C-alpha cells in the first residue's frame, strides 16, 4: 500500500520550542484518482503552484477550500491517519523514562510502560499546581537541555531545580527517584544507542497503528524530500525502515510485527506530488487545530475534528483524564481522587 507521509512542527530534540508546541505526522493512502480529486479541489487557489496548508489558512478563499478538503477527507475516513504529539507531554515522558525509571530499576523496581505513562500524567498534572507554572516551565527547559547536552553541568542544573521541591513534600515525593540517584539518569542518556528524540518511535507507532486499525501490512512509504522530513534524526530513519528485522521490538507497547513489510521508502519533491501536498494539508490542519482553544472552537477546527475516530487520530498528550485505573495499572490508586 502506497502511504504518503509529511510532518508539521518538526523541531528535532527541541521539545520547548514556543513557536511549534506540537509535532504532527499526517499520512494517507488514497488512490491516484482520489488524489486527483483533491488536486482539483485546490486547483483554483494554486494554479500550478505548490499546495501548502500555511498558504490556505491565510486567506478567506483558502479557508473555503480547506472546508471542502475537510469534507473530502470525511468521505475517505478509511484512508488517512494523523499522529499529534504535544512536545511538553513527550518531554515529561522522557524525564520519567530516562531520569525516574533508571533510578527505580537500580532500587529493584521495574515500572511497566502503563505505570510510567501514569507517572508522566501525574507529573504534568500536579507539578504546576505544587510548584507553580514558572517552576514547571523552567523544569522543562532544564530537562530538555540535559537530554540534549548529556553532560554533568546540565545534569547539575536539572538536579538543583528539582531540589527546589524540598519546599513541597508532595512535589518532592514525585521527583525523589531522580533526586536520590541522578547518576542513573546520567548513565541512561549516555548509553550507546540512546537518542533524545521520540520521532522514530512515532513513525513506527503510526505504521503499527495502520496495521492494527486498517489492516495494512505492505507499505510503500513516500515522504517529502524537501522538508524537515530529511533531517538526519527523522528522514534517515524513514529510509532505514525497509531494513528493520522482523519482530523488531521498539518498546513494550510497540513492535514491528512479522507480517509488516516495508516494500519501499522514497522521497519526492512536494512541488510535483499532489499526494504529498495532501499529507502536508492534513498534518498542517491538525497542528493548527490543536494550537489554541480558539482554533479548536473555530468552524474549521470543529469540522476537522467531528468525523475523526480512534482509527484516524493518535495522540501523545498527558492528561488528568488518563488515570492509572483507566490504563490498566494493577492495584493503582488514582492520584486525582
């Protein structure tokens, strides 16, 4: 199955970029006649120029066309999917995986991925209340710096910031595994094969999702060779996908199944590919919609979200709505009760 793939909001391992708080992968597997139908929808606005979401959203005529595109997408619900990542949520999950879990493991505890997910939700929900939004935002900056720099100085700055939690017993308890053993975090981020970004796992997650929800097992991946998708930490991985061994286990929750075959991976120029243009519009539309409450409540935002179901939409957003009980953590007590 030919799958067109494009991104929006890619900033590599910069999780605290103020201009791009979300990273989105947009994918679809429409046929050539269906892609041509999309191209006809937008032709009156672009007339041979490259089709881009950022151009459509800027004009009244472009917004009219976007509504037509949204209607078009709703008519092809079995042929597209978007993966939306809140970068701050992703960063907190990295903190739990790289700074909390290694210390707990050395103490003889092995939290599974659901328990780590619950821990990250707890952290994102309660720490701004316990320590204040300024502490929380500064924590994110220091955590991001440590994951990127991986040196004693950045570790020390993150540790000093977490030690400020001594003023709040509840907050200190949450960061205590890291505070008690920061060397475990240092060893984790400096191990051979460690990578500070999560986008490889996101691409794999998208492929596995399409296998599980749409029954796609053979993938012919087409990506935009002129965009950030060619970044070494994202584009190179896309090109390596076809070489993954069968049953490649990414994590406890993500494996490449034996029946998944990456037949081909190729980059094309988005200026000459209507299929990539549709992926760009899809990714850009999702990114724009989640950018603010105003966008969520706009006519375009509502029209885009209304037809989406679990097949079309994957997200990584820490939320108090996702409790330990809700994600199946055995004997877990909900911290929000």
